[in-house]
């Protein structure tokens, strides 16, 4: 399974999966939890990447690009809030 995002989390999830496969992990992380962690990592890395791009646009005083990045961040945040509201 290819996981997006931070290598720390990729390694951590791989260790969990290996432990489950070998029977060494008594707490057994469910496949749903592994999927949720992967998704959370993917979403937050996307937010981080957009924020970095916004920073660069602001530092370069490229206001048109910065407005687009800021709008994309707002849309992503709105989608995130909506998805969390749907789960409640």
C-alpha cells in the first residue's frame, strides 16, 4: 500500500502492519484506523503544501497567485469542516 505524506507516519504505519502480520502487536490497529491515519496524513500534508506555496507567493509579492492559493486553502478547509460535520 502506498501511503502519502510524511515518512515518519509511513514508517510507523508499516511497523504496525508488520507487527499485525507477524502477530507481535497485541493492540491490533484496525484496517479502518490505518486508512483513517493515511487519509488524515494526506489531507494535512495538502494543507501544509498549499500554505508553503502561499508563503512563497506572499514573499514574492505575487498577490494574484497568493489570492488563488488562499482561496484554495479556504475551499480545502471548508470541505474538511463539511466532512467532519457529516460524520457527527
